[in-house]
């Protein structure tokens, strides 16, 4: 093997030797990185010619040059270097790109500029960072890596999407999701949950169909200068994904394998065991009735048990079955769920063409019974010079994911994440033979389902295939003028199937129910642009771009349903014999934009960025509008007064202003719509929408920032502040029911909102020696939000939160809890403290809701990372934190049953916390009211919303911790021809600190919930993984 | 080679410019909420029936509202459904109350569009009588929706009330009405509007008796309009109103046979209107309310929240031979943990994959008969005639006859006949009876509710209250 490779190199080298034989002189050398490690595949090019070569495996190169030629050395991840071709030997040290603000950044429409040429606020995340944590999609790996960007997992089910907000939430009604662009082409980020029964099944992230390992880097565009080119799609920020390209030179292989073990990130609420439940039942009965309960037969609490047995089938049954105890939390949970991730890639190239190809496989088991995820991906990117000035770039990415999900979030009885809290510990999960119990399960579990049985019996899967193909042709008309044409195709087919088996659960009554939906998403985008790069005099540098882009989206969903299946083995629709239902929906959307971009710098000292975008969108009745931005930058280090200050490498000031828009609403809402239902086998029209002339929201953005690099790039950082003013906000203004509309809302442009924030970044090499490096970096951002204008009729007043002028968006609004009355164990609320009434009452109807000054969104967040390299060993870690927000525990009904409604504690369960911390006797300062069957004031307190269930969302999480070792030097490995051999053990989310000790739920998923409510979804996960990465 | 390249290049460029020329996104701005043809007209009116058939209104909640707050059934709390209704401890934020209010109002939207459309200008050729008939249906359904709104949310029988009724909307998207600041009308105003709409409806239906729709029992007919008028009048104890149409009422009673006891169980099972039915809302298994159906709340595996009081049979006072107390109609079935609890078995009987596919029987001749008997008795003291009409019911139920009609035995017969159909609460309220607590050991019981109690009216829903500043809440909420 090794010999063959060497032979290849020899032949390759000879080829080059002969090819250029007879030309002028020859220059050779070795290219290394800063640590003196040879770099293979570095492109060595003679400036202003197409002549070039690549370094070999040992970093050596050799090229024929004429005197006066300049050699350019380029390699991904390193700064380019230009060197005059003097003498016969030239050894080059390439400097790491990441340590410099001179790095090339990808900006709107894939334009590449160096940081000191651009005024845009762009954060870049490298492929190395993205592949650290092994989530099923790259979006989750962005958490904590981009200043001002919030990423929260909605569910721990593999494949479920996170909620992403860049610089806070900018809209109430329209989308808050950023625009995704892959290799310059906007891609579909539709919700794959469409048509899968109103989101009660696991959701599936369309970005999960992109293999994280195929991503070279991600740029996050945040400020006006960066996002204004995207006009009405830019208000929520833009995420630009650059996929990996081929690298010149001989074939280079990468093999990457990870095995991981996943568990719930935090323990979560603990439920009562079977004896605790009995105790609670006895206590509740005694408290409610006392001796009356037995019509005089009982005189003390310990006699109540026998009486209870006569009254409660559940208790009698439990007794008869030998007092079993089922710990549903354990039964539903899959401990140490296994994850495998396997990737193999190869790249090769010569001076004309290169390619990158990869295959990937991922299998991730869910942490909840029956959930799993499987992904297969393949990609090819091919680049070739068709002629000296014509370059063709073709890429194909295809992926298939099968997500075996579950019912999530809703209180549906077959949702395992609901059942694990709700189900009685007295209800045995298995029958006497040890099989999962189902025949009489409902009888012993208050009508609920055996969720383990139903999870295994029922199907809730999404099978998604996505193919993305891009063609890019670039024509260098002359040195200054480049024409580029791109066609991007993005096709997704999602098959969703929900089958409730006839044996047990939701499928029992209809004798089996199947619903299947095929969702087809197709969009294409075409871009034609002209870059004109020119100089006026020596110092005025211009780059002007004119661009036209057209994008079309087509969504088609076909859904069919049927019931009454002949037996439990037949699950496809053709087996259904009644209740047939079919529907299809189609929608399309077109977007067009004309964009002008001008980037100017004066001697790299003063920078100006101007953008203009004229955009049309079929979603609105008024379809066209324009958006623009202007940015100014000043590279102070280029000024004479700083040029000689050695400690300052870079000091730059940036200022940007612009207007973007948000068009993220449903399609065709501008029309008044009729829905046709069926009455008596004929069509029956129902008005389903008022129609609206609403148009996109506008966002004015002002950005100011300073960035610096000091002490030979050892200390780098930036500080910035922004203001976003959103106006013409879209509101689904509630109509009174008397407006006679079933969905009593209408979309209108009203109101203004202000988001402000400060963003800090700091990174330093604390120790930098050849053998020992210690790097520490941190980012921190603040978010502040205020609705500055909103007419009172558009105010949104929900049961627990409001959107009102002068307040935060979605500010919490509910009665204030005043504790449990120590005298009698009744719940207490403050009557109306805002208006000076500090009295308390147990009568909920007398209580006024209060504005609480907090919402679900954190007011600050940050991340601290460190990495220590000692010779071949590294240790690294990242801690993320956020806080200042409040989250609402909406899941109280499943935890705090007080036995007050008949059958509640009798048939279901309650939390251990309730058993331990309920009021027992006068004088108790208790967390929960007393147990009582009869008193409505206690009974209703569970569902009466108040600050009792509103928790501080402040938390910190050890996002990442890892230790790794590079085994390159081991001779055995070397002899195998392996260039790079790394082994790492990594922990993700291993430790979590939650400020509010009463919050038993994971704050991350509550923050990801649009309402800020805790949910009955799969909790976010932690994992430990072992990673093997081999380059050869 | 070169030519291929140029071709490819050309294709890409062409592609881009092709779209720039042709695709300014254009979609026609037609207002679909307008009536242009007779088909539109039929579809719009059927839209109102369709909304009525949903579980939020007549498909379930309206029926539950008339039962669970009275002395026939209670919510056992299995799925927490209707617990607060059963306790009569309803919050303005209660979801079922809000959706009931919403669906009742939405039912009136299409009738309002129809009533405010110039039907003489419809496109194409059509039978004028059909258009007139549909217009008549629209008036009746608008009245029916507002009547249900009033009897659930109005203050007509409250002692602390101010005589407030409901906002009686007469035009969809009415520019002259500030919907965000529109006060409730008074009960008296509402009553006048109801009678006026019913009168208009009757006139249009009368003049379109040749229409193909005149005999369609799954839509409003002239007979249904009279039946509805008798229901409204009985609710307001306007006995004279009923007596004033005694000819029409009597001929209606002659036209529709009371279901004989031998057919009674079957009458509830058949999936189309039986002989005794005047108007039914159509449901079948493709449009059923499924889990949310009235069937499922009475006895379905997944909900079964509404169960009869243990001593219901004794309390109602059924004869043992009464077909309405037979096992086919009401039985103790072994549901989950509660063996031997009484449940409605006979009304809305479909189960399993057909659950919720039974028509909702809106007006039966038996109701018109009992309304008429009550009017004869209370309005003109014609006891003998009242007794004759009253006895038409037990004589067809294998039950003993009444020697003489009294208000009490008419109410007793109404309770037997309309058990589980959503009449009981309104009968008790309108006659000023105390709602008794017939078994205080049952959970979620409302206890004793005296005449005039605040709880006899449901609270105005929070959204109505928040979005319409002209609205005033009912007392006690």
C-alpha cells in the first residue's frame, strides 16, 4: 500500500518534471504549518497565470518559474501567501487562518472578501467545530458558537429541529427563522411536520438531510450590511453554508467514526412510587371526608385503607395483583441509547480539475422507547477549468433519513413522554406471563394506554429523501470582469406514516387507524451575476456586483387515512375498510430580486459597503419593495499613527445601517378564503379567512462594532452593539367571536418593536509554546426587547402572556402566587399587587393578573471555551449559559394531581415532590396545598395559572468537554501510510446547572417552545462519544 | 468541444433570463366570499349546517350544555372533559365555552352573507323558488344560532342580571358595526329580532313550497321553522305565540307520526331522518366528529366522561315497561373501573369505526307535541286538550298515561322523552325550577342551583371580552 502510494507520488512528480522540462529555472521547497508539520495539497500557483502545482504528502513542491514570477501558496484553513520566486529553494510557513481577522469570509451570494475589506458582521463556524458534537443535524452544533445567536433543542428525539433566533426575536406572527443558503443558493427550510397530524408526532428537521461532515464552514450574517442583500428574507439573519470542495494533489482520504451513548440531559421530575401513591390517596380521602367516609365505620386514618379498597377498583385490583410497582419513567426510558456515525471522504485534483466525494451513515437510537433515526448520505463536488477563463462547479448531495418518531407534546394517551408521568405505578406494565399488558390495561390505568405497548405497536415515522444539486459556471471575461450563473435544485420527498394498531390504544376503537402523507418540496433558484473589480488610481479599490435571482418553491402534500383493519399485521392504507379520507394541498411561491452590491476601500484603510435589493414576493398583495444598507469601516492599524505600534495587529471600527424585511408568513393569505367542507354529501362553504392587504414587516438596523487583534494575534476580540427597529409588524389581530369567523383572527401590519443588544467576543492564547498551547475564548451577548407601539385593539392578551405597548414581547401576565396558607393548607394568591392591594385570597376568581416584566427569551447568553494542547494531547471544553428569562411549567396537570378531582390520584399518579412537600398541619410552610377531594379551591389550583409555575430560566450547561490524542507518531500507524490519526473522547451536555431549584424540566426545550412552556416532548440529551478520525 | 461548452453556457444564461421576463407573480384577486350562482348559494347555506354539525356546537357541546348542568348526567373526570360545566364553575377562559360561543356565531356568518346578497341577480338559469327557499333557511338558521347564543349566555333568567341579551349580528363584515366595540343587545331586543327573523323565514319558506328543498328533512323546511318557533316561544313562555299558530302546529302534528314504541330503538339507529323527525343535522362516518362526538363522550372507550346519576331511573320515574328505560336505551355497562354505572346507550348509538356518524335529531314531532300541550295548559288552561296531546307520548312508549296534564307532569314527560338530548337544563331554567342535587356523592357535582342563580348563564368567553370592548360580562364572573 505504502509503496504504491510512493510510486504514485514518484510518477506524479515525474509527470510534472517532464511537463515543464526545458522551461526556465526550477524552484522547490517544503510547505509547513506553524507547528512545522508538512502540508500536503497546498496549491502553488504562479501569479497571473494558470500554471501551478500542489505539494505532495511530505509537503514538498517543485515548479518551473521564470525570473520575476510570484508564487501564491493557498490552502483551505490557511492564509494565502505570496512569495517572489527567487533562488532554487523556498520553504514556506503558512499561517493558520483562524487566528487572523485577515481571513476570507463568505458574505451574501457567496462573495468572498477578507475581513479587512468588509464592513459586515459575519460569524464563521468551522467544520471542525461543527463536527465536534454528534447531533443529527448541524444546526444544533451551532449552539453557543455564534455570538448573538440562540439555538435550543425542541426535543431530544433524533432528527427533531432546534429553534434558532439570531439577535433575538423580531416578529410576533411572521417567522423568526433565519434564511438558509447553501453554496449561494437559498434552500428549502420548510417544516417537515406539515401534514403529520398537527405536529403531535415527532418533528423532523429538513436540515438534518445535510451531512455535517460535508460542510466546510458556516457563515452567520447578522447586521444590515450583511443581510440587506437578501432583502425581505434577511430580517432574521442568514446562515450561509459552504460545502467542502476538492483539494488539489493526490487522493486524500478521510475516515471518521464515532460511537456515542445518549441519555436525558437532566433527570427531570420524579414520580411517586406505588406506596407513596397509596399514602397520598389515604391522606386525601381522610382530609376530605374524615370519619364520614365510612358512614361511621371508621374512626381513624389507618382504618381508611380497607374502606378505600371497597370504593376503589384500582386499589382492590392492585391488592389482588400482589401490589406491583411499575416505574414508568424507567420503562419508557432507553438508557445509554447508542449512536453510530460513520463518514468516509476522498478528494483529489490536478491543476485543471478536482473533486470531493463522501458517503456517510448515521444511526441514532432515541432515549425513549421505539424512537430511532437512520441517515445515509452521499455527495460529490466537482470543479473543473473548462478553459483558461471558464470554470464549472457541479455539486450533488443526496440523503435519506428514516426517523422512527413518537407521539409528542400533546396529552394524547399514547405519548410515552406523557404516560411516564401520568400512568399509575399500580398498573403493571406486564402480565403474569411477562408480556406487555394490554387486554385489561385501560381498566387498571384509568383508561390510559400502556405507552410502552403502543409505542412498539404503533408507527410514527418520517422517511425523507433530499437531493440538492447546484451548477455554477464562472466566466472571467477579463481580469476585472466575471460573469457567474448558478442553478440550484432542491428536492425533498417526505413520506410520513402514522399507524395506530387495532390491539391497544388509540387504534382500538376504530380497529386500527392509518394516516399517510407524502410531502413533496421542490424549489429551484437561478442566479446570474456580474462582478466588476477595478481600481481608480493606486488606492481606490472597487468591487461591484449586479445580481438577479429568481426562486420558486412548490409544496405538494397528499394525505390519506382509513380505519378498520382486518388484523394487526396489515398497516398500509390498502388494508383499511372504512372512514376513508383523502386530501391534497398544493401551494407555490415565487421570489425575485435585483441586487446591486458595491464594496469599496481606500488603500484598505477606509471601507464602504453599499447594497440595494429590489424584491418581489408572491405572498403579498403588494408584491414589490426595496431594501438597502450602507456600511462604513476604518482599519486603524493601517494609519501611520498606529502602523508602528507593534502590539496592535488590527484595530477596526465598523458602522452599518440598513433596512431589511420579513416575509415569513403563510402563502396566499392576502386572499379571502373559503374552505369547502362536506354537508350531506355535497360541498359546504365556510369562510376561513378574512383576506388581508398586509405586507412584509420592515426592520431598520443599526450596527456599531470595534474589533481588534493584539500582541502578535494572541489576543483577539470584538465589541459591538446593535439596534433593530421592526415596524409594520404583522399581527393576527384577534377578532371577537361576534365577527362570525371560525378562526377569529385577521392579519394586519401594526406596531413597532425595538431589539437592542451588545455582543462581545474575546479570545486569547494564554500560553503559546511549541509544545504547550492554552487558548481561552468567550462570547457574550445581551438581548433587550420592547414593543414600542401597538394599538390597543391589536394587543395580544393570552391566558399567561401579552404583547402590549411599552412591554416586552410575550411578557408573562398571570396572577401572583402567594404560597400555601399555613393555617389551612389552601392556595393563596395576591389579589392585585400592581394596584397596591397586597392582600391574599384563596378565591382565584378574585385575583387580578399581573404584568411580570419578563418573557421567555433570555436577556443574556454566553459561552466560554478553552483548549489546551500539550504535544499530541488536547483537552477542550465549552460552557454555555443563558438567563434573565422566565419559563412556564405548563405540564402541571401531569405532576401535581392532588387527588381532588375524583379518580385523579386514584387512577393516575402524582409527583414525589407533591407527596413530600404538601401542607399537612397548621403552621406548615408548604410548597403545595393540602390533599383534598372535595375542596374546589385546592382541586383547581393545579390548573389555575399563576407564578407558582413560572420559573427562572437561568441555566448553564457544559456543552462540550473532550480529551483527544494524536497518534501520528506511532510507527505502526505511520507504516500504514496514515498521515493523521486522532482519537478523542467527548462529552456533550454532561452537566447542567439550573438556577431555579423548582424547575424540574429542561430549560432548553422550554425555551425552544414558542410559548415558553415546558413540554411533553423527549427531553434534550447528553452523550458520551468516542471519535476516531483518520486521514491518509 | 468548444461548441458544447458554449451551448451549456448559453443554457444557463438563458435559464436565468427566461424567468426574469415571464414571471411577475400574479394571482387573481377574486373574493371567494361572494355569492354568484345558485350553487354558491346552496353551498353557503350548507356551510352553516356544516358548522352546526361540529362537536363545538350541535355535534356535542350544545347537547352537553343542556344535560351536564342539570340532573341527568355528570362529568366523571376521566379525561377532565366538561368537569367545570358539570360543577357549574366555568371560567371565561374555558375552552368548550369559548368554542361554543365561536361556533354559534360562525354559524350565522353564511346566513348573513345570503340575507345581504341580492338574490335576484344570480348568474345563470335556476329555479327562483330554490333561491327563496334557501333564503328562508338562512333566516331560520340565523335565528336558531342567536337563540342558542341567548339561551346559553343571555341574562333572561338571572336575578342579578340587567336584562342583557347578546349581540345579534345581522351582516357579515358589517362596515357600520364596530365589531371591536359593539355592545350586547337586551333580551327584549333579541327576542324581537328572533321573532322577526323567524317570521321572515316562514314567509320565504311558505312562498317556496315547490322548491326541491321543501321536503328535505336534513335542511330547514317550513315545518322545521314552525317547530323552531314553538321551541323559542316555549323558552320565553310565550304561550300565546304558539296558540296563535295552533292550526299550523296541529297540522304539523298530524303530518309527522309519533314514533311507536316498537320502532323507538330503531328510530335512533337509522342513519336517515325517521318519520317523527322534522329536522336533523346530517352526519355520517366520513364527516363524523369521531373522538369528539357526542357518542364518545357518553360511552366511548377513550372518553366516556358523561355518565348518568346512579339513581337516575328512579328519579325520572320511568315505568318498568317504558321503552325509553329499556336496556337498549339506558344500561349499566362495565366501563373501566366503574361497573354498573348507567349510561346513555340508545341515543347517538353508533360506535367503533362508525362512532359519531348519527344524525343529530334537532326537531322531533314529540317536542312540538309537548310544547303545544304546555301552551294549551298554561296559555289557555285547556287541560283536556293538553292531556290528549301529552298522552300521545306515553301511549307510544309502553308507559302509563297521565290522568290530567299539569306543568309538572309535562316537564316529567319531557325529561323522559328528551333524556340525554340537551333539553333538561333549559326546561328547568325557563320554568324557574331549582336544579336539584340528586346524588351529592358524585364527583364534579354542581350541588343545588336555585332559580335566578348567576351560574344559569355561562360567562362571556375571554376572547370576546378582550377583543370587543363593548361587551359586558355576566354577573358572578
